[in-house]
C-alpha cells in the first residue's frame, strides 16, 4: 500500500510540472455511404505550445487526399467550419494515397505556417491568439479533425474530440481510493 501511495504521489508531482490537456475522439463517416473509421488522440502542451496528434484510420472508400483540423463550428460536435490547422492545406507529413494508415506528429503551434492564413486573421492576427482559439474550440467540441478521400473530396471521416483527465488525475483518484480502503479496513478490524 505504501509503495502504491508513493507511486501515486510521484505521478502527481510529474503531472503537475507540465500543463497538459489530453483529447480523444472517434473517426466516423461524415458523408452518406462513407465507410471509414478510426481513433484520434491528441495532447496539448500549454508550456511548449505544441499539439501531439496520434491518429489511426481504416476502411476508407477512397485514398486519402488531405487532412486537417477545422475550426470553429457554431454548435458543439456538429456542423462544419473552415480549415484551421494545416500546412499548405494538409497536416505536415500526413500520408496521402492510402485507404488506411496512421499519423503521429508534434505540431509547433507558435509557427504561423502550421495554420491557414484565414484562421490566423479571424483569430486576431497572431499565432498566440490562433492557438488559444483552436485549443478553446477543441475543448468545447467546436473543432474537428477531418480526413478527405478521393471518393469524398469534402471529407470522408471526421472526429470531434473530448477532453480526458490526465494520468496524474487518475493517480490522485486511485491514491485517494487506496487511502479510503485502508481506513475502512482499519475501522472494521478495530470493531471486531
């Protein structure tokens, strides 16, 4: 029990040093007769101003033709919006010409060339404001990751994301449950 508590405290201390936000989502067909699916995980580091993207997909009806993050819809988890995050129209290094695949990339959100110019302008003209707007809208469900295919040029699958607790939060919860369990056992033993 003491070892578990120490590990929980270590996880909390490590997690407290960075300001991380974790997102997850599921790719689903965006258009009638689209066939793709997949998963999306992202990690935003507020201190480093980076967004790590880890996406996997399969079963597209056509080959990938582009992918980017759109922002900002008028209602959470629905609607469409313009391109926000894309380098020259596509996320940097995104694999094109495949019906399935994966994408892992760390995006530097301080670099203007990572955004569409119209998104920076609409966000107040700076990358700092564009970053804040993008992350705020990812958090509220008003931004989504979109994969386009040769069959569905307007987008075949997309994923809105939700915020998930960081590992330190789980460690704190488990540590608290462990302490509560130990207290209940001591009390039960004392009553016998």
